C-alpha cells in the first residue's frame, strides 16, 4: 500500500493505493472535514456514523480500518472508504 495525498479545495485528503486490489482507500475523516467544514471532523464523523447506523445505512459498515500516520504525525487507526463507496457517501 502506498500513501498518496490528494488536494481538494486546498485541503489534503489522505488516500492509500492498494496495488494488489488496484483500488484507492480514502480517509473518511478527511472527506468529512472538507465537506462539513467542521472544526472537529473526528467528532462530526463519530456522531454522523452513529446516526447512519441507527437508520440502517450500510455505507458505514463498509469502512476499513488502517493504521497510518495522522495529520499530527502520530500513528492511529483511521477509517477509510474504498474509492467507489466514497462517491456514494
């Protein structure tokens, strides 16, 4: 897997290229940060994810957890969408 940073509206969105599956994985929190313009995208995503699960939305069950470097330089387990799922989100 290779970490590739993409720029969208002057914001960095972390993506990972999986060579074996030939698919991108896109950071959920980065997408939420850009779309919502929230000051705390992790909290925004956690609340949104709970609401979506309560409604029976299956999109959140298709998130993958990968341990990669976060924006602050620490390594954390972050949630990622496959590229085709993120467009549905």
